[in-house]
């Protein structure tokens, strides 16, 4: 349960990090504002057309007597709007990240730099990274759509559909929001989508502690815009715990080596000491290895 609080703490730290850098906050609002305008138009259209859509898909109920027809179609309309809002919250983040790809990549790198250690680089071109982000976003949206259909169907179950299902919906939303946001930092660490998902499953409560409050806040459209830059910063801070990077090389002392003396090898025998970088063992596709060094010879 401590991970729940820690995940929320990363969300708050990210907001404070961006809040202390006003220029970053200002630039980060532009992609969100553009995406918000598009989504508001789509949601308004859904709100006005939901009744007609439900009536068109349920012609078998045309002859039902009152009040059953109204209750049935009213419930379906509410569920349709809920599903649309559910998908909008998930895809809003993905679309905003794609629109603001250069800015959010730069912001994530600066967070890594400010916290110390190496700043991981994917080594890909901008267009290659954009393609990978778009492809992974589509895969996430498809996963969310499957969950959304299942939850939509469960919404018809009395009591369960009005209590447990909404809670599960926010958990699913929060989980995949966290995945999309941490992907900015983890993709620079050359982690594939399947590896990122496995990493987040291993710290499920941490992921939900970060993502669920954000999902609730994203229900308010303008709040989502203002929170996006800080959410990316907070997700980068969380990614540093999930997949740590090694310390930056000490350029002031390039000759310094990690050695130890093996007393069984004779006086003065210096052997290489293997360096195990932070983050090894997380199962990701990237391992940060210490540069190879030739063994030092004992003095003659």
C-alpha cells in the first residue's frame, strides 16, 4: 500500500518540478490546448447524437411501453457517453504526446539531467521515435478498447454495474495513462512496449497511485491541459525508480578504475572488479555496461 502513496508523490513532484520552470509549463500547454479543442468538438457531437445512435441500434425496442423504453434507452445513452469519455481520457494523453513529441522528449531528458546520472538516448531519429510512439499508442488504445467493451457490458449488471464497474474503469484508465506517460522516458531507455507493461505490472500499486488520481483529474478538460507537462515530468521521475540509470562518468578522473586486490593472487596483483550497473535485473532489453578495461599488470 505504500506504493500507492509513492505513486501519487511522483505525480506531485512532477507538477512542482514544472511549476518551478515557468517556461516549460507555458510551452507544454500548447499541444494540450490543440488536442483539447479537437476532443471537445468530438464529445459535443457525441452528446448531441447519442440518443439517435442508441435508437438506431435498438430498433427492437420501438414497441416497448413506457417507462421501460425510456429506462432502457436512457441507460444505454448514459453508458455510451461514459464509454466515449473513457476512451477520450485514454486517447487524449496519447494524441497530446504525439502532437508535443519534441517538447515532451526534451522535458523528460531535462528531468533526467537535473536528477543526475546518465541521460539515456534511444539512438533513433526523430521520425523513428515518432513512428514507435504512434504504433505503441495504437496498441494501447486497442487494449483499452477491449477493456472498455467488457466494462460496458458489465455495466448492465444491476448493482455491480453502478458500483464496482466504475472503480475498475478508473483503475484501467489510470494504469494505461501511467504507461503512456512513462513511455516517454522508458522508450529513451530502449524498452519495448511488452517490457514496459511487464515493468509496470511488477509495481502495480505504484502505477495506480500515479495514474488513477490523474485519470480523475483528466475528467475536467482544462485541468488535463495544465497537468500534462507535470505529468510527463512525474512519470520520468517514476521511470527512474523503475529502471534506474548508471551514474554519469567521472570526466575529472578518467584514470580512476574499479579495482580490488586479491590477496590470494600475490602481493600487488590488481584484478578487474566487474561493475554491476543500477537497474540490472529489471528484465529490460537495455543493459548499461561498464566500458571494457584491460587487466592491469603487476609491477616488475
